[in-house]
C-alpha cells in the first residue's frame, strides 16, 4: 500500500512538473523577447538571445503609446474597490442568509446568486443604457459600482457555505453574553473566515483586473479605461513592447497572490463546498 502510494505521488509530481513547464514556457518566451528591439524581433528567431538591450526603449514606448501605467492605476482602483466592497457586502449577505432569522432565506439566496447564473454578456446592453441615462458611463464611479455588483454573488455563495458549517450554538452562546448580531459577525465569524475571505478577495480582484469586455464597453476615455482595455488598443506591430506590457500588467495580481499565499491553500477548499 505504501509503495503504491509512493509511486502514485511520483507520477502526480511528474505530471505537475510537466504542466508547470508548459505553463511557464510562454512567460519565458515573453521575458526573452522583451529585451529585443522591433527590428531584431522581426528578423530574428523567437528563441534566440537578444543581441542588444532594448528594455528601456520598450518601457518608454508602452508608457507613451499604450498608457499602460495609467490603465494600471485605473484597474488598481476598480479591482481594489470592487473586490473589497463586494467582500464586505457579500459577507453581510452570507451571514444574514446563513444564521439570521429572516423570512424566505432561500429566496434571497437565489436572488443574489442568480447574478452568476446568466452569461455576463447579457448585462452589457441594459447596463450600458442605464449608465448612459444616469451619467455613469465612462466614469470611475460607474466602473467601481459595476465591479462591486458583479462580484457580490460569488462572494456571498462561498461565505454562505462556510458560515453554514459554523455551529449555531456558538452564536447563541455569544448572544447570551450580550453580543449583538453584528458583533458576532465581526468578532467571531469574520476571523474564522479569514481563509475563504482571502480566496474570494484574490479571485475577485483578479477577475476585475483581467476584465476586458466590460472595460471596453463602459469606458471610452484613456484616463478611465482599465489596463486590459488599454492593452487592447496598443499597436500590436511592436511585438517586444507588447510582450513587456502584458508582463507588466500581470505583476499586481502576482504580488497580491504572494501576499495572500498563506491563506490561499486553506481557503481554496471552501470554494467547492
């Protein structure tokens, strides 16, 4: 039994190693070529080492032509506010549905969760028309409001499942000690849900950061467009600069993942329950 388990573990590790190499190969290709100039990239092989160092020139190009850093600041605002506000509101909704004595709890759960049932594309035209009438089109407030709303259902779903697993006796004993429902949530449930909260915070931040469809639809100004929409408008003829822009745009989500890594593995298990 032990030998079989060891062999299985070796096979799994080998498969994972192969997948990791396949996954990292495009990144290696991008890093290798972002040091090349446009002429060298067009004339040379993809896998040859750069003859010179055009890193600074490519960085200046994406700064001046793609407005990549301006888009990153906009996306940082949208993703941070959208994810944080969604976690706050989703946590309140999850706690209310899971532990508070409210009428038609399943109905409210389905109403909120229905936001993830339908394809996101069906929201484009109604929200676009509504934003145009309310003056929210091409505004930072409109983007933050949208990303917050679109992230709430998934946050509520994950945290509701986690809160359902916490014994009611715990909250009832806290009430006997004089704690209010809000105090129970803040001092007992929220600290216990640190791991799943980290997962939904990271996943929704990444979703908002990587969004292209809504960023293109609900914005038109360069200073309002998120980073992925800015990248889509970049001149693709300058391939080395394009590769550098893609890597630079990926850095915030990588750093955020590293920052939350301690809680990520523990919390990821709750997303499937």
